[in-house]
C-alpha cells in the first residue's frame, strides 16, 4: 500500500472491482495501484501585508505509460496529497477512456484563493511552477485549469516555465488564453462533452432529449455550458443551483438570460423569471436528467434515495459516493461516470497540445467536430463494455481504461 488516505482508497475500490472482473494479471494490478511520482513542495510568498507565508504544493504524476502526465492544478484549502493522488489516478483512467495519448497527473496548492489578491496568486503560481519546473514540460507533464484556476493562471504557468527554459513553450500547459496558444472551444469543451454523452444516453434509453427536463448543480464553467448546450438541442432546463442559491421554473429557465444574470451577480440566485430553490431541493425534483457539476461527494446515501432522474451525468469529478452510486445503479438510474462524462475538457486539452506543437491552429468547427467524434466513440466503448460484462457504466469505464493502460504496460515490459 502507499501513503495516501480515504479519497485514494475510494479510487482503489472502484479500480479493484474492475480489475477483478477483468482477471487482471496480479503484477500489472500492483503497478497500476501505485503513483509513479509524488512531488511535495513548499512555496514561500511575500504577502501584501509584508509578511511571508509558506504554502504547501503538490504535483502527482500517477502514471505516464501512455504519454506525458496530464491534469489540472487546483487551489483550495482542502487540497491534500491524498486528494491530489486520487485525482491524478482518475486523470489516468479518464485519458485512457477518452483515448488520448496521455498519462494522468494532478496538482494542487493548499490555499484560499478567495482571500488572496491577484498579485499574491501570481507570486504563488510562479513560485510553485519554479519548484516543479524540472518535472513538467510538453513531453513530461502538462498542467491545465481545475478548481479555482483559470486561463490567467495558466498564462503565468506558461510564462514562468518559458523563462526557466529560455524560450517560449506554449505546449507546457493547456487551457491558456486563445491569444497565446490556447485552443478555440477549450473553455466550453467539458460542458460540450457533458451535452454529447447525455444526448447519446437519452438516445440509447429511448428518451426524447427534446423536452426532457434537466436539473443542474453548479453554474460554473461546466454547469453553465452544459445547460446552455442542452437547451440548444431542445432540453428544458428547469432548475439550477450554485454556491449561493438556486432557481426553478417548471416551464423551463431562459438560459441566455440566466447566463447574463449570473455573469453580473456571480450567482443564479435572485434571477427574476423563476422561484427560489435550496440546493437540497434539487435532488428530489421530478426531472429526466440530473447533472452534478460542482464539487465532490454531493450525492450521498442522504439524498440518493430521493433521486427520480433517469440519467445522472457526472460533470464534476467524484460527485457521487460509492454507496450512493451502487444504490442508484440498483434502482436503474443510468449514471454516466465522471471519467467519461467530463472527459471533453481533457480531450480538447489534447487538441490544444497538438496545435501548439504544430504551431498551426484549427477553426472552432474543426475542434468541435473532432470532440463530437471522440466523445461519441468513448461513450460507445463504455456502453458496449457495460453490456458485454453486465456491469454499470463506471465499472465499464474502468475496464476500458485498465485494458488500455494495462496492455501497454505489458507490451513495454519490465526495465531492470
Ligand atoms: N481539470 C480538468 C479535469 O479534471 C482538465 C484536465 C486537463 O485538461 O488536463 O479533467
């Protein structure tokens, strides 16, 4: 065993279930349950009040068998080595399910970005990158945005790395501003992927997506784009909640208007053409599709029994606890697991990395067309596997991922 905790433990339970069904070779099994590298750094920062604070940062490269480590960097007070290691493992399986040539990584800094100035955040980002500079790079490990980090943070990552290596290196990070090597469509890609797999699931279940009722938790980058694009194909978004409050309108929320309201007020709360809704009130709604697109551990045995939705699309990473997932699966809820449902982000990160390395940039239509194709393929691979092995989609996604990473591990053989 390795020195992690309950979050990594939850990942291992999901992994072990799929590995058992696959009758995975015990040696390969052992290799795939260890993180390849865990880097821990201390980042001193001169704060605006003149004092020096030291922040703890992590970068975990869980597995690099299929290619460079890939995964975001999150800024949050609850970041831990346990969480970052689990998220890096999930990125490994996500990249394999998405069928992009990357391993899995994740980074995090223990901090509260809501209480830091832009200058402090820039200083912290640059110091963190300087501490891990030898471990990252286009061929080694390619970070991206995650919770509380955005394109501006990625611009600082790219600049700091470039200053150290002595030339501009755009492909060291994805999710950058378009003007400096970012890809068109990257910002919307996770939400677009959520829309695509939800549409495919509805097709599979014989549910008409036109007029289907949808409730969304979270109205950030993932939730808002998912809602907008699902409304665009005729679904009726009846409820949205966020960090502050929520809104419900059984006739369907006007999403363009809600987006404008949220852009102005930083919350959907107080939107005029709807009734207020508590976050707790979201789970039991009479809807066809439920999309948790906020944080981890939102759907638990406390609220899972209330869920009436036919499809649950996991826009966030780890929104459903393992017990709640089993309960929902037994009740026939079609759960589209995070490592499939939100893989549109990393898939388009792959497109960004390819464009940066070619120095040739694609039109938005081309990005979206390629994303559509890859998401549909990934959905079909997982669905076919779930039918073949008679398992839920989460276990099936792990089976697809373990097969791909495990097979290459075996082909490459043992060194030394
Ligand atoms: N942070 C995102 C995720 O969890 C994107 C990672 C990436 O694009 O590398 O999938």
